[in-house]
């Protein structure tokens, strides 16, 4: 348990940041899922639109430290590859 006032404040801040990070991670996963569902449905136009929307979300989560920046980059790269491989 935190003993000093600064440690108590750090514990409060940590709880708030955890909630924010959870919601950001959840939003990121949902947006990635939307691209994967569009790929699975076979609609390339929908997949391209979803990919365009998910790219900045992944970049932002990487910059904020919610996921590693290289993980975000890898996810974008792999999703882009899968969308490009789709039949027109």
C-alpha cells in the first residue's frame, strides 16, 4: 500500500490511465476486427475503407505506448498485404 502522498497520487493516476488505455486498446482491436471481417466477406472496397480508418488508430496506440510502435507498424503492414491480395 502507498505510504507517501506522492505514492498515493501515483496510484490514483495509474488507475485512471489504466482505464483510458483499456478503452483505447479495445477500440484498436475493434477497428482491426472490422478490417478482418471486410477481408473475410470478400468486399475489397469495404476492406480498403476500413484499412484507411484503422491505420491512424494503430499508429496512435503505438505512439501512446499502449502497444509497441513496431507491433502497430507490423499490424498495418500485414493488414495492407492481406487487402492487396484480395481479388478485385
